[in-house]
DNA sequence: TTGAAATCTCCAGAGACTAAAGGTCTGGCG
DNA sequence: CGCCAGACCTTTAGTCTCTGGAGATTTCAA
């Protein structure tokens, strides 16, 4: 049985974050000590590792809840997990595309600024005048 | 003089968002009607367009406040604006790099899942076992 | 003058934490 | 066994950028 601090050290998840995940219904300590402190077992540590890993990959809390539920049923078909991961991958790709458009626009704006004062600063002018943009955003 | 609804229609910024920007100190209506309703002039609409444009480009509210302050001084040097935009561009690029790493990892995980049940689902296994990851994240 | 639409202020929620306040428990040392 | 520092407890609030709702008031056209 580990205290919350030990679990934190083992998983790299901060103590308040562990409590937050509990509040979000992602995990519950196996026990409580007589003085009401959380006590975790090996399984809990593994579960938290799973959660942390999924968060690192950018999955939302709600999706993680679903993935955890799926992982409890080894015999169920894994389409659900594939679908969740696939949808997330699509989202990540869309975000990348959007950020690339921003990057291009910002790059163009920054590199165009040859002015010395605000009056002829391309950065300021571009923001004021949408007509100076190459693309919609 | 325009009402907040008219300004919203002209700029595409929702009414509550305009009030939010006011609360954040980005803009104030030129006047109030006798019945205390906001009344905006042309300059206000331009200012809101500037704000919206900057938000679309991903600038934070605090940065926009700075950019607005700079734009009020046409004779000042524009280094400030360049620096803000440049720093933002750097951030955008970093985010793109991070998302690309996520994309690669997710792609690998999703494409590896040839299993039919959760038990041998690579998605679930990869989340459970960090050792299956290619890179740190 | 009436009444529907727009506006007002204030408050709460989303998402994923993070920090602080004020009190309680644990565990090692003398 | 008693002490006390450190870890832990709960609850609350703050971050950031909005968005929506409740209930009251104003506007404007018919």
C-alpha cells in the first residue's frame, strides 16, 4: 500500500492532480487509512500510469474514462479503442494544419515588417487591415 | 453610433464576447445611451476588428492589449510589435513540433492494432505499457 | 401605447489542472 | 510514550477565453 505521495513519485503525477483525477471519476484509492488517508495498491499505480500516458498523448479526460472502461473488458472487441484513438489522431492532424496556416501567416507578417515606426509596421497594419492577409483564418 | 448587436454583426464577434473584451480592458464603448446601453463608433469597430484578427492569429489577450497600446503611438519604434509577433511565431512552431510528435506516436499505435479484442489491442496495451512507446512524451 | 426584441448586469460552467488556507494524521526519534 | 516536522486531509478559488442563462430594463417600430 502506497501513500498518495509515493504514488506521485512513482508515476510523476502531482499529488493534487491525482486527487483531481479521483474527483473526475478516473480512479479511487483501494483503501483509506484509519486516519482517512488514501492508500493505493499496485493496480492503482498501473491505472494512474495508463491515465498519465493517455494524457501525455493528448486524450481528454472523458475519452480516458472510456478507454479505462474498455480496458476492463479484455474479451470485448477493440473497435471502441481504435475509434477513440483514430478520432484523436484526426483532431491532432487538424490542429497541426491550423497551426501551420497560422505559422505561414505570422511568418509573412513578421518578415514583411521593414518599417521602423509603428506607423509603417507591417505587424500592426496587418492586424488592422484584414485585406493584407493571404488567407482566411 | 452602433448598438452592441450591430457591432457584433459587423465584426463577427459575439455579443457576450464583446462585453468580455471590455471587461478585459481591450475596449470601451464611446458612449452609453440614456438607458445605459453601449453605443460604439467607427473607431470602436476598427479596434474590435483588430482584436478579433489578433485572436484569430492566436495572440493572447495580454499580448493584444500590448499591441493595441503600441498601435496608439504611430511614431514609436515598432520593435515591440515585432518582438511580440516573433515570440508568438516561435510558440506556434513549438506547438506544431509537439503535435507532430504526438501524431507520429498515435499513428504508430493506431496502425499497429491488428487485434480484435481489447486483450490484444495495441491501443490499450500501448497506454498501459510505456515501454511500447518509441519516444518520450 | 403596446409588446417583442435587444440589451443590461451578474453569475456559473467548461477543461485540466494548480495553489492556498486551515486543520488532521503519520512515523521516526529521543 | 510524547513530540513534532512533514505529509496528508477538505474546501475554495484562480488560471484562460469565452459562452450561456436568469431576471430586469430599454428600445423601437407598428
